[in-house]
C-alpha cells in the first residue's frame, strides 16, 4: 500500500503551491488512515488544475475541485473556517516531511472543531491523545 507521501508526490504538483490539509497528517503520523487527499492550493495552481483532464468542480463548494479517480480534492481557501485561511498564511507553519507540506495539527484541530461533525469530533479525540503522548515532538508547530 502506498503511503500518503507517495500518493501526494504522484500528483506532481509544485511543492511551494500546496499543502496536504484534512486528515493527511493523521495518516502520516499513524493516528488513523485517510483514504482521500485534501489539498489547500495556491489560487494559480487551482486555476491550472481546473483546466487539466480529470479535475472537475465540486458539486457543492465553489472553491473546491475534485479528481475522483485519484480521490483528491483541492481548494484555494479554508472557507469553512471563520479565519478563512489561505495557503500563503499556512505554508510557513506547515509540518514538512520528505518535501511535502502538511497542515499542522493545531490548525487541523481548530478546523475540525469548527466543522463539528461526528467524524471531526472523533478526530479531535485522536489528536489530543496523540499529542498527549508525543507533545515534545510537536511543540514547535503548536
């Protein structure tokens, strides 16, 4: 089975124009498996991807496009959050592994709290348990 990093690298995206958002970091850290890949991308990469074969508009969210065969969603802002973070705001604070940027756990937890769905609340418990055990590894990104 391919790792989250391998799956992201197969997309061949410019490293400085996206980060893995959503549960990607949970998969990376072994907290829980993530079947899909959620990306926060620059506005220019978003426009570029819209023109590429396989990408189509999300049926609900205008700031999101999807690539169903690769199980990937890309958006140019976290518009579901009250802060409406952009890539430019989050990239400097991302967690980087093998050249791939991931949304840090603090912002992920905040986003899951704001969404408040059952699966998000479950993820918050998993994040808290992980941080309790590994806090010394992540103090710089919290």
